[in-house]
C-alpha cells in the first residue's frame, strides 16, 4: 500500500521540501534561539517566536496551544517529541518545576517515572523519526503511532504502528491472541493503512539513556491474506462446468 497524496500537486510539494530539510532548519533555529521547554506533567510546554512556530508546524512537532499572548506561540510536546529534540537533535533544553535545566539523565528518569514504558516507546519513535517519517499519536486507530511520509496536510498516514517488547512484558499487551491480530488488521485495512509492528529489544542494556544505542529494532509489516486476490483467474466453477 503506497502513499495516498491529498490533492493535485501534493507529491511535488513534498519532494520540493523534504522533511529532513525542515527538521534541519528547525534544529538550527532552536539552537540559535537557545529555546527552553517547561516540564508539565506528561508533556513539555514550549514558547516560541514566529519562525519557530512555522517550522514546528511544518515538521509536525507538538500541537499549538491557544493563549492570550500575542508575541509568543505555545506548543505542547509529547514525551517522545521533547526528548527527541533534547537528546537526539540537541536543540532544546528543558526546565523542571524547580526552574533548573535538566540534564539528559535527569530528564530521562523523570519521563520514566511518569510513563514506565517510555524507553521502549521513545526508541520506536526515534527509529522512525530519524528515518524522516512524521510520527503522530495513533490512539484514534487503536495503535501506538501513525507514520506519515510527509506533513499530514499533504499525505495520509501510511503505517499504523504497534510497539512490542518482550522485556517489558509486551508493553501494551497487544497481539497476544489471534483475535487481536484479526481485529487490528481489519481496522487498519478499513482506514487504508499497513500495520507496522516494531519489536524493541533491550539486549540487556537496561533503561539508562546512554544504553539506547544498544537497543535493537525489528520491523515487521503484517497484512491480511485475501484468497480472492490470490486466485489465478476469475473463472468460477459451478456444478462441474466453468
């Protein structure tokens, strides 16, 4: 199942302005402006200027928050998004409730304390993001993430992503029985998405952030087999005659 572009010219726009280029521009401007995010429960709040607002929207990081401030736009970043900008791209600093900047280890431990499975989900998120997929929450489709080839305004999401890990007791408890396989595949088929399962292996590395490089990711796409599509011809035999 290939990309489904939204409207005439969408593919050309995406090719002319690749996600890798947009993320690089975002990384550069966040570093130059020395941006700081604020920890707020299970998310990070980020106040930015006009240029960063446009790039965050184009790169699909976070979601805008409507406030009364006119000179600054606020974004709410998810845990994986914030840590990706901080740890992987090194372009965002994050401040805790004590108004002190958190180092990577402190931030990692904070996020683990809020979401026990954060290490596994972050590895899955970063695995796709570093390959220039746009990754968004997938709860509306009953999965962990959805992956887009480019901005959602230009193309429909291509993959419905489930994250599994034997070390974390299968993380979300999904795909343990065949009925769950069938239900998930039918749902993905009804919304024209391919089910992508990411198996995260920790390889004895534990949950410490510097050990993330030792984590392994195994990708599997799962589709329904249709006997109708696999037939050699369309001739139907009835009562011994073709």
